[in-house]
């Protein structure tokens, strides 16, 4: 009898330890801030055309390709670009240009973050993760932050590069795993991208696309596993699943930095990109769906799929004709934060998941207002949801993103309280959503350009000098 009681007590104590350990592994988002560039970095229609016309290698065919791409990109006239590009120095960017660009974005976001989260000072940060894919100086960008804010000597700092547009979610995964071995810890994640030296000046169409999509932006997030700060949290991390399909050569090469035949460095996007995104997203959902969807939806899907397979085998129908048998993600998710990387990706993911225009509106509007800000894009879309007062306590948000390599990363957040804080959208939220199918200003102003005009401009390029 005594042995049984001892065994029971031991088992109970082990269970208590496990539960207490899991309590310390919670990950809460206390605050986040997106960078708002100054007006002198704004890239209007006229500014875009001036930059394009400076590329003397462009023929009419390439110019028309750029015009068509911009027209259908879903990007508006109020996005931002690096100063050296606007000033006409895209081919001669210096290290100073890169550092000034990063300092302007990162320090602005962090200054606003610490001003908002007044209960946490820089000296209380235990973990720092910075992700900038295309720029990795020495000392690292994370070291520049430690130096600027005089953070503690024992801070755990990490600098991620080359991880692509979903790097924010990777950085959060790093923080979440570190929280498992650090109690009552505070973490900062900083995400942005360097554009200053990476404007493509060649004529290869698959490499010109990035010039039309990528824009300046960045964000900073404050996370903690300190349960005493739970009441201050905006979001709680429920699930995070990462998928890497880089073993497939086509997936690995569909989004890659290379040099063209003339030696111009740029980012090549191939036609396989959409297929790679679809395949990796499907594999990711196979792992994530059972964790985030209610049991009744999983059972419904299994029964419906089984009946469909039986019916297909009997009637010899096309096995791909699943006819609406897909999982209904809305049974476990209220809001969808698709990375605003491009109109085709947003529309493709929305269609594959059966999402409405309302569901993908935050991503479409973030793309229109700020462009593709790489790993920071999620937070501009989330800011839109918050500014529109969509996020209510208990709601769940699915963040879905893709990155070079090829990677697909998904996060499920739970909203901890009704959110309606003023953020980066404060000056323009009342003018959104906008009708993106209306006539594009690029086509209105420059759709008439022909070979004779291009020749005239190249004869006297000073006509397009930046004032």
C-alpha cells in the first residue's frame, strides 16, 4: 500500500512539474511598432518613372513590361524607397548608405516601441533577434542595437540573414525556444530589409520584378514569457510550424539572388515560385491544421474525403476533383494575415483557402500602402486589422509567410484583449479600404509612351533629373 501511494505521489509530482514547466514556456506579444518613413522617401508615380528612365539599357519592350507589372502589382503611390535610389545613386550605393538606411528604420521602430512599453526598459531585455536578409555587416546589426541602447552584457543576441520574407516568424521561433530555458525573460525581435544597394539595374524580366514590389519598412516586437505581464499582452502565441522544401532544386532556385549575364546583381523570381509556395503551404497545413482546428472539423474532412475516394473509385472520376472537400480553416481561425508580398500570392492563398475579400483585405491594403516590406509586412497587415478594430479578445489570427530557400512558416496567435491602439495607419486608415481595380495612375500618366519618346528622353536625360 505504501509503495502504491509513493508511486502515485511521484507521478503526481512529475505531472505538476510538467505543467509548471509549460506555464513558463508561454510566449506573449506585449507590443509592436512599425516604421513610418519620412515623406522625402515616398515613391510616387513620377519618382518611379524617373528611376526607370535612368536605366539606359531598357528598350520599349522592357519598359512596357515594367509598366504592366506596376499597373497590376496592387501597389499604390505612397510607398517608400531608400534615399540613395531616389537621389539617383542606385548603381553606386555605399556602405554608409546601407548603414544609414538600417539605422533610420531600426532605431525609429525601437524608440517608438520602448516609448509605448514603458514598463520595459532596454536594460531589461534578455534576448535580441535581428533579421535582415540582404545586409550583414560586422559588427552585426544586433550589436549596433546593443551599443545604441546600452543593453546588458549578458544579453543573448542573434543576427539572422538570408532567411527571406518569413524571417520574422523564424525569429519568433528562436525566441520561443529560448523561453523554454529562460524564466521571466523579455525579448526583442527586429525585422526589416536593406534596399539601398539592391536595386536591379539590368534588363532580365524575372529580376526586374523585385524593383516593382519591394519597399522600405520595418518593425520591432516585444515578447515575454513572464506570466505576471500577461494582462499587458496583446497576443499569445498558440502554434508555430515551419516547413523547408529546399531539398527540391526547383524550389531552392525559384527565389534566389544572382547576377545576370551583364554582371548586374539582383533577385530572380521564377515561374516555379507559385508552385513552391503551394506545395510548402500544403505540407505546413498538414502539420498545423490538427493543432488549430476543432475535432469536429477534422472528422468532417476525414469522412468527406473517405466518401469522395470511394465514389471516385467506383465511378472512375478524376481524383483531383475534390469539389469543396477542403478543410474549413474558419472553424478555428477568425483572421488571416497573409504576407503582403505580391498581389498574385495574396489572391492565390486566398482562393486556395476559400477566403473572402474581407479576409484578405488587410494584406491587400498593406501591400497597396506600404508595398512588400519583406519580413516586416505581417505587422503592417496586423496593424490594419487593429486600426479597423477587428481584433477582439479570444480571436485567433493565422500568419502565413514564405521565404527564399524555399520556406513556409505559419503562426497562430490568440488575441488577449480587444485591440484598437493608434499605430502606423493612424493618418490614413479612414481612406481604406480602397478599390484596387480602378485605373492605375502609372497607366494614366505614362501609358502613351512609345519608342520615339524613349529615344528623346535618352538624348536629354537631364529632363528627368531629381529636383
